[in-house]
C-alpha cells in the first residue's frame, strides 16, 4: 500500500462522528444539521430538464476535454461574471467532475516530488483536501494561520525564504472556507508577485464565489484580479463549481481555467485518470452556466437566512455577517469561570438540543502552538429558514 496514506488525518466529519459516538441526542428536538456545507435549496427545473433531455448521451464515451459547447459556455460565463476578456475555450478551460476531485488531482500534476522537500502552502483553517493532496503528491504542507486579527489574510511575509524557494503550489480559497472572507486586490498582488519571484503555481479555489449578499458587489475573482493588475494568467489556475451556485452537489460539475500550459498538462493527466464528465451532465451544466436567474434567487434565500439568524447568534456568540459563502464562523463567548472548548460546545449542543455544528479546531492544524480554529464553530446555513432560526434559538438556550 502507498505508505503516504498513513500521513492522512481523519476527515473533519469522521472526527465529528467520533466525538458524538456513545452520545444520544435529546429526542425532544428534531435534528438540525449545520455541520456540513451541503446545499439544500431545490435544484432548478431547467437543470433537471436538460439532464433528462440528454440522457441519450449515456450511450457515448465522453471526452476528457468536454464538448466545445460546454467549454464555450464556461468561457462566456467567466467573461460576463468578471468583466474580463473571454478565455480561449480550447486551451484555457477544462470541465471537471466537481472542484473537489480537481483540487486533489491538481497537486498530483503540479508537484515535482523529485525535488528536495517540495512545499505546498495553504491557509489555516483550510479545506482538508489541500492537505491530503499535498501529502499524497509527496509534498510538505505548510500552513499559514489566518487569524481574525488580520482579517483572515494569509501573512506571506512571515514565510521564510527557504520555504518559499521550495514552494511549488499555493492553495487559496476566496471566498474562504470557513471564514467567508474575500481576498482584496492588494492581497492578490502580493501572491502574484511571490509567484513571479519563486515560480510556484496558484490554485484559486472559488467554489463559493456566487454566494454573496450585495448584487452590486460580487466577490473579486483571481482571473479578474490578474486582469485588473494588467498581467497574464501565468501560473494561475482557478477552480469553480456548480454545486453551491446552482444547488447540484450530486451532479459533480465544475471547471478549471487559467494558464494554458498548466491546463494542457492537467488534461493529459486526466486522460489517464479517467475523469471525463458524463454527456448528460455536460448538457445540464451548459444550462446552468447560461442562466443567472436561478443563481440570484439562490442568493436571495441565503441572504434572508443570514439576515434573520446572525443577529440572534450574535447575542451569545462572537459572529458577524461574512463577506460571502454560506458559513458563519463563530467564536464561542466564554462566560465567567467557563472554559468551554469548541468540541465541548458541539457535543453539548448535539446532546442537549440535537443541533450539529462543526468544531473549528477540526478544520485547522496547530502551527506555532496555535490552532486558529480553536474556540470557533462553523455553522453552514444550508437548512431551511425555519430550521436555521430554530437552531439559533436552541444555541441561545444552550447559554441559559
């Protein structure tokens, strides 16, 4: 067996199951699960219909590159969404079966393990795929704490030069998971400059880019930042997904876009990897990328929940509306004489009120004796408005 598998830590949701093992939730309350970021809004009918109308495509082997029509639809969506020149759909765009598998596979392509101690940098807290991808590619994960005191920004100035010299890949997530913070143009400038200096590849995870609260201020994207800074997309690849945007997490559809040279190598890898997208899913994906009405309605539903729930939770937790995404990253307020940890908070909330949230420490690693997720919990407002309000009331009752 691959001995690198022994380096992997338990996934956060497995750790949560282990935490709850042997504990019975209060049967007086209906269960409410805010621990996992799985969209619960209805899948738009136009996507379902496109899927049904193209089931004949199941009789054909799909190509790794996807259909020209799908790549063109993605190119046009990127141009509309970010106000930039359309990318070349032939060389700069590749459909993928969800951003998760692509983010993992990407490290296997980019990391050259024959080099001495290659490094992959990621934020901390972070999406756990980044760490696993780095380890299985033969690289050393290097975590940059993103603490609230610096607005969840990654402090690249703190990274030693010898680490940057060995860095081959940097994962960035904007809007961030779990913080919901959006990177500024100045922050992108810093990363681009370092990439130019040290030659590392940037993997920009933007799967939450379409969940935000002001229709006039969509989150800045990496390709958009590069365009505004009048630079090309060298060493930059963006990952996006329909799962959150269009409420189709089970469809497994997204794209990677950016540096044509890297996309070419990634496509070669995927030819052998066998990740071509189902033809019916390609057709449904085109329908999704070509329509914005359902996305606007999706944002309205999230905005309604955040507006109703955040003030209630702020009475007992240190929490505020994020820049984007559908998470609340809440710090536990400790009462006089209390030492309630994030894991104890999650366990009590489950045991006494049948509400599941994710301890923040499960989403981070201890660096410089600090786990930046400690004493935080992540709440995914994916359930219905009524359920989210009920969960907020139960959290308030936990403090009584």
